[in-house]
C-alpha cells in the first residue's frame, strides 16, 4: 500500500501524510519505510521528512515482465501486425481488476501515441473494433 501511495507523489510524500493515507501509525510507516530504504526502494525526498520511490522498481518490474513466457510467443505475431498495419501495437495482460501494458510497438509511420502502463480494466480497455476487453476476459 505504501508503494502505491508513494507512486502518486514523484517529488516525495511527507511521513505524516503518508501515514494518514495508509491508515497506519507514523511509527509503523516510518519502520516500513526504513526497511524499504535499506533495500533501495525508497529514498528521502528533498522536502524534509518526505520519501519517494527510487527507480529500483523499474528493474523489479522488468524481471517480472521477462518471466512472462507469453511475450516470447506473442512477439513475432505482434511484430507482423505492426509491420502490416504500420500502427501502434499494444499487448496487455489482466492482473486482478487491472490491465498492464506488457509489450508495445511504435507505429512505423505517423503519430506516436503514449499509453499508460497500468490502468483499471474497466477504464478504457478496448479492442481495435471497440469491443470491451474486460467483458471477454475470464474472471
């Protein structure tokens, strides 16, 4: 929970506010932050008493993505689709009630479009034909 809260505060979140948002005592939050800091996941922010995430989470996320064998299976097909259409190709995976962008190919021509990496599955997860992807995913 602390990690998700801190992800919304790129410049840092004060300990008292973090404690309030998490619904935990300041001493508990401070102890948890000290553990995360000793592992390199959080660092003190410039504002006194604030903490922010480090980029170490990117490496952890990359390890998790590389363990998904489906990328190796799907990549050649996604690349062929990208070359055939010249359009952006996004490949997402469902995780609980969220969709996570796990593979993206930029258009070969035209305009670039930037996609979020993680979003609620009901928010705007649509197939190219407008079909609601959340409705066709098994629960």
